[in-house]
């Protein structure tokens, strides 16, 4: 079973190496693909230095489009989706996300943070279905409607599709894992505004996408 890690990244040069380094220690992964989603800060260069395969989108198209680009670039049967700004990722986290797929207990796993930083732990408890740390079969991911335009609604769409199609989903505890929050990256005001835009994109997907 071929497995590829796909990491959508927008201006994550400062954070990306923290994610890519532990992936080097994961023999389960056939390839690691970083999709630089219109980044202007050297994200693609960092990814290449760390040995990842890089896809560069000429402009920012959103998370859904970046994941679709990664999916189209690989023949892997299983896709490991990780955010580019994680703090504390270990090979064990990767193994725990993949194991239910290996053992055919699930078509998708969704990770949730515990015992990490309080702000990210709380956000995960409030909206765990938004977590970007997932392993998913190619079959499920490729079947999502309008993936290219889902932007930050990607995770909601994945969860809704899995529920509608009665796909088995397993939740995975990811202890001591966290991520850099938007407010930490670009400041309180701009970060909060970016968070509101993210929620708006999620709402639009909830309203617009109908899964039969």
C-alpha cells in the first residue's frame, strides 16, 4: 500500500522544517509532497532543502486546491494530510494516524490535539471536525465534490462526505501536538481577521455543497 504525505503550505517557511524533519523517520511514507500555495516567503525552497517533492501553485488558491494538486501528483492509495505549522510532530503521531487505515478499520482517521498548548487543545475540543491532521484513502478523497474550490471548507466536506456515505472514521489522539496559531504568525488583528475569513469559507461550503 503506497502512502504519500501531502502538506499544503502558504508562507510557512519558518515552520515547515519542524513538520518535514520527523517525516524523514517514517519508512511508511513513499513520498512527501509539499504544495506551496502561492507562497512568497521561500516555503518551496525550505521544502526542497528538506528533501520533499515540491509543487508550486502560481497564486494562492486555498487549501482544497492545494490538496487536490497533491493528490493529482501521486498514485498513492493512502494520503496523509498534515498542516505545515505543526509543533511537536513525531513519527508516532504518523503511525497512529495510519494504523487504522492499514488494518482496514477506517477509510479516514482524524487526529485531535491533547496535552499540548491550551489554546489549540481548546479549539480542537470545540471543533474537532476541523482538524487538518488526517489519513484518508484515495478513493474517499478523490470522490469529494468541488474539492478544488473548497478552500478551508476541505475538512468539513471530508467529514460530511464520510458521514453521508457511511465511511468508517476513527478518531486518533495526538498527544503533545500543537500548531502555530494565525494570531501568532501575523499579529492579533490580522490573525483574527484571517480566522474569520476561514470560518466564512467553511460556512459557504456547508451551505453550498450537497452530498447525495
